[in-house]
C-alpha cells in the first residue's frame, strides 16, 4: 500500500497480533511533520486481528465554539461532535485545537485517563492561572487526578493537540 498523507489526514492502526509496516513520509512543500498517539491495548485484546482505518481531512469534523476555538475531532467527542476514528477498544480523545488569544479552553478528562497536550504553534498555558507558559514543541502531561484540561492562549493564540 502506498499512502501520501496531506495536512490533517489521519490513520488508525491496531497492531494486535502483528502488523508489518514502514513509515516513509514524503515532505509537502519541503515541510514534514506528524504526531503519533499510541494506545496500549488491554491484555485481552493484545492478539486480536490487526486493523487499519484511513481518515481523510474532509472526514474530520470541526467543532466551533464562540468563533474563538476550532477543534478538529479525530477521535472521541467534543462539543457534541464525534470524531470518525472508531473501534479503538479504548476510548481516547484526540483533537487538533486552535484558540484565539485570551480565550480559555476546557475539556473533561474521564477518571483513570491520562491527558497530554502538545503545542504545535503559538503560546499559551495549560493552567488558567498562567503560571507556566507553553511554547511551540512543548509537551505537557497531566496526572491522573485531573478532572479537566484547562488551556489559555496568549499573545498570537495557540495551536495544540
């Protein structure tokens, strides 16, 4: 299979009992980037048959909030919008979020889940009190006792996963 992924395209793969693949991305306009989210399968599913789901950019819905927050929902649910990635065994939420400056963003974290955020561009904080500013290429992981992720964009706004 030969694939070319463009901006905001996604694929979902379940390795299960084994899948052989190689990643050979090609730059678009001399730029290349990507992000992988690995979800550990429960023991009972480790040897299930492998699966693959390709998701094109046009299939990823956007949840708009107050015309100040755009949330592309790849999997999970935000603002009543359900993402197209399914049949994952676990129930991860994976969003591509763009926030205008000064606008707070909040997302509920289910008990027992681990939340993380990765800043793609701009600046902001992963706490509404603004104690730690996150810039591009910053990763934040939240402890299991957090009930929500709180983000505030500053300056030019912020884009994060």
